[in-house]
């Protein structure tokens, strides 16, 4: 029986999980090989700062870390036939704010020393990519030993801090195919929300995840309001669509001075955010009509999500031409919880001839940063023979691409774990 206890701290989320893998070859009826016994998260209250504030987030980690660990250990004590000590401990090592990461990493080191167990420092971008494999492991038939999706697959990581399109070839081999040249999509949508949403909506419940408020405002009836028709051609995709109020948003990279970047494998969202601000600012002294706010929210999200989908389509085309075609796209990160993104991505790929590509969106509670995905990634790394020594430090930057900074295994302080091989002898 293998148990991974995990602490996860990156920016404003403090989370702890307890994940078990049953090593018996014959689980009892109704049992899964994997079980998530404990998983809780506390998010720092940054509402006064309209975004993540490093000091507020750090203090939240310091205040809530020990409490969550205590709860996890209390849960462990209630489990029968389970060792009261985890087999190893996983912790987020990077990338992210070093002050927050160090809080969790130093605590994890202390627990590893006290329990005399290995430590696994996890790249949280790799963890986002592997989240659907966690979901598969927790819900699949016990006889299905290989979590899905299997490698290789495409990964679109979309959050407030990152926008990456990655070719996930193996557990530790990931190639970045496209990334943002300015701001992350989650950050851009949050800023658009602050310009578009009425003050009464912005203040709802002290929420700082403004993207979620923007989606709820734009589509109060959920998917019934989407009414999305995907563009079949690139020309349709980049065509300007004038609104009833006279404004028209330009799709990202649709118009560049030289035209050289129109089909570049990169993302950019700052121009879209600036365009929305220019529309809203002259109207700040008068009430903006509700219908116009809704239209602007829907149009800005449509263009942002089609921008993502177009690069996904090109990546699928290029890989197919190289004989490296993939049939699964994982979409993970906080923005992946947006239901309109799910609609756009599915319909857009269908319209461009990729109906065979399976989309894997984690459950909404696992899209944002969480400890369960760190526990799972630590387990995958541990079972392939990797652990971190006690010299490892928090990393503000840590690319998952070996060609850019060494990749997952390019970080220092990895060590090969001593493993034993089980040899089956057949008579």
C-alpha cells in the first residue's frame, strides 16, 4: 500500500491531500486501486487588492498550513488497515512565488525528516497536465492498471499565470509548442471582467476570480446561452464583427504590421484587454447598458477562446504531418473550468476536421491549483524511481520543456530512488 501525503502552495491556495494506492493485485469488489482520503483547500482573501497579493497569500499559507495537515492526519488515524505514516511526501516546488512555495517546501522537508520518508518536489505545470490521469485512476475499473489518457497527448494549460500548449510525450518529456508572449489568458479575462462588469457584480461575495463572475454574467443560463457557431475557415475566424453599439473587437494576431505573426504559434491577450478598456473608459461617467455589457463579455471571451483553439488546431495539423499525431487534448488550469471554453474548443475543432480528438477537462474542482494533482504527480514520479533530496529549493521559474531550462529533470537535487524489481517466474 502506497500513500502520498502532499502539501501544495503556489500563490494564494493552500491545499493538503492524502492519496492512497492499494498495491494488492485483487482489490475487494467495488474498490478502486486509488483512493483520495482527504483533500481540502483554503484560498487567501485577496479581495481588497483586486488580485493576488504576495504578503496576504503568504500569511494565509502560514495560518492554514498546520491546520490542514492536522486534519489530514486525523483522517489518516480513522483508516483501518492503513499505516499511520505515509510512504513519501509530495510538495509543489515550482514554478510560482518563492515565498509561498518555500512555506510548503520547508514544512514538507520537516515532515519527511520526522517520518524518515522520501520527499518528491513537483512541478505544478506538469501536475496540471496529469490531472486527467488522476481522475481516471480514481474512477476506473480496478483491472485497468494504466490511467488515461496514455502518452502522448496535447496539453493546453490555461490559468491566471500561464498559457501553454504542450506536447506531452512521456511523464517527464514535454515540448512547449506555443506560449503567451505577454499576459496569461486568466489574467487577461480577469482584467476584462473588471472593466465590463457592473460594480454590484464585481463585489459579489468578496470574489477575486473575476473570470468566473464574467462567465456567470455573460451566460446566466449556462450552456443554453452559448449559441456558438464555430468558424469553418481562418478568414471567418479573423473577420471583424461589428456590434449593435458600433464597436468591433479584433481577434488576437489577426492584424499585425507586417502580417508575419498572423499565423504564429504563440498566444497574446494584452491587445484584446486594451481594446475592451478603450470601449469602456469613455462610458464610465454614464451607465453602460446591461445588454452592451453582456455582449462585450461574450465577444471578448469568444475571441480569446478561439485564439486558443486555432493554435491547438495548427498543432494537431503539424503533429499529424510529422507522423506524431495525437488523439487527446487535455485542457487544464483555472480557465479550463469555464463552460464556454469547453463549448468553443469542441465546436471549433469539429469544424476544422478534428472531431476524432478527445477533449479531457478535469472536474471543475480540480481545474484550479490543488493538492490532489500534486499527490498524483508525486506518485507517478516516485513509482518511476525519482525523489528529491533535502537540498532542493523553491523555483520561481521551472520550464517543463527540456529545450528550455532542462525540463522536469533539469532541476537540481533529483535523486534516483533505490527500487526493487519483481520478476515473475512462469513454470
